[in-house]
C-alpha cells in the first residue's frame, strides 16, 4: 500500500527535513501520481509550500488535525497556541491576497 511523504511523517517513519529526498524518489519512480499527490498534499497545499517552504509544518499539522491548511493557520484558538509558528504565515497569506485581514 502506498504511503505518501506526509503519511510517513505522521507515522514517525520520515522526517520533515527529508522532503527533498522524497521529491527525488518521485522523479526516479515510474509513478503516475503527481508530485503533490506523492507527497500527500493537495495541489493548493503544494503551491503554498513551493512559494513559502515554511508552510510544510502547517500542512502536516492540518493533515494531522483533519483541517485545511488555511483553517489550521487562521483558527483563533490555534493562533493563540502557535503564535510564533503561524503568525508569519498568516501575515504572508494576507500580504499575498490569499486571505483577508
């Protein structure tokens, strides 16, 4: 059974820092999956990560919490708990016009 990079991270079988190695595996694999599916991301999540690599942790946490990444970053109770982690990402989303203030 196929496990994506994010599945492996959540299971404790891969480290976040190994994402480039998994992209290299995708390049070498004879897979019909897109790179974002191979990693376990939606196309939108992958685009966010490509533009701003700091999103990777938020994407993984969103998958863990069964949320979309924007909700993960912008939900008030999570913002209070993760202010340092997500405040710069939230600002980036506002600055790039992806969400309103």
